[in-house]
């Protein structure tokens, strides 16, 4: 399996990104193709201790984090983002992973791979830990801030398929994010969407889900517009970091607390690992004709390795083909280039 990696994407590129790609190549049984300006990537490969096996796709242009997504994708055809997506479209890579400009990644995927027939808008999906020991999956977390009810229904279908086919959850329980469990609660979008979910024979819909219930494991898949989903995921990350920082400071406050911290360290580390966004990796962009994973902009080597694992699993479980079949296609059409 070949995974194209945007070596220039993210706050810590190229060194941390390349280091994560090298770790993935060694540990995950995939071939990583590093996409970016040759000189910079070669230096980072050498620093990461990569051997002669390293494959590099020269992409001399870079799309900055603050550039207008669609304009940059059209203007910079030799950028790492556009070239990486094109490699998937051409069949030279099975998936593309980037921690760069997320809007540009999504625009490049729409232009280069196009949408699956029957899917109006793609969506980003990401896991959240729950008290049950399992994860739930939230979408959309960044692609569509103003969707319509029928779009949320498509998100629910794609999220359910992802949870079942990729994550192995039988008959995933699907919830609609709202401010109350009652069907009449929520904004107009939620109230108009709820009956569509309830009437869908393809969904195991359990009703509206409040924010407090997400981490209790009430549902396996949570559906929301990207504005709400993105606020939720970033708030969760911030709360987790705040709690662990507060616990660490409290344990360092006096010798007795420090001793207790030493005794509790293994359990605390296990909990931290469960809540660490870097362990989850990036968010697959569901609904386009190819596997594209959008990683966090501040991804380090661990987060990049995890994102490549997400891409590997999505390819291995044929999530694109599953969505295409459920959306009414008999097969995944060849990408239009």
C-alpha cells in the first residue's frame, strides 16, 4: 500500500512530518511517498535516519496556511497538496495525508478526485474517546458549516458505514447533536433533519444527543454541521489539555502529592493516551473518490504516524467503495483528472 504524505504541511513541517512518515514506513507496513520541495525533504529524511528506501515526489510550490484555498489550488499546481491528491487520482498512491491548509486539501480533493456519485458534500470524521473504553465518531468537523438537512443525512450514512466497515462496530448507533433529547429541540437545521434520520431504514438512529452524552458513549456516530462539530472537537481537546496540566501541577505541589503521583503514574499515562488527539490521527474526508486524510495543523511525528494509520485502515477496508455502493453507485468511477 502506498501513502502520499504532504511533507510541507503543518506547523512543524518538514522535520516532524517527515519523521512521522519514516516511523509509519518502518512500523505500519506501508510505503510512504514524501511530497514536497526536494531539497527540504531530503534534508529532513536524512535527519530522520531514513534509508535509501525513501521515495520522494518533488513538489516545489507550497500552499500557506493563510492562503485562499480554492485560489491557491488553482494557481499552485506544483504544490505538495495538489500533487499529493493527483497521485491518488492517477493511481500512483492509495491515499493522501496532509496537515497543511485544510481548506486547500478539501478543494484539491474536490477538484482532483471529485465527489462520489450521490454524495452532494463530503464531510470530515474524527474519533472521540468515551467512558466505555470505545470511541464514538463525530462528523462533520470542518468541511460544511452551513449544510442542509439532506446533507446531514448523507453524513450520517457515511459515518455509519465508516464506523461499521473501518472500525468494526456492528449496527452503529447514530445520534444527531442537539441541545436536548426531544425531537422538537434544537435549531431549525436540527428540527428539519431529525425526521429524515428517523425515517431512514439505513440508519440505526437513536435520537438527539446532547453534548454531555457524547463522552458517556451513548452513540457510536454523532452528526452535526461543521461549525458545531469543529467547536466541539477543539473544546474537547482544550479541556483535556487543561485537566492534565492541572493534575500535573497539583501533583508537583508538595512531596506527598508527588509520591502519590508516582504511584498513580501508570494509570494517569494510560488515561492521557486515551485522550491524546495525536493518537487518533487525522480526519478522513468521506464522500470523495479516494482516501484523503486531513491531519491537525500542529501535528508532530506521532500525530502524522497515527494519521497514516487512519489512511491505511480506510484503504484496507475499502471505505470509498462502501460509500459509493450505499450512495447508489455500482462501483467507484475512475477519477476525472
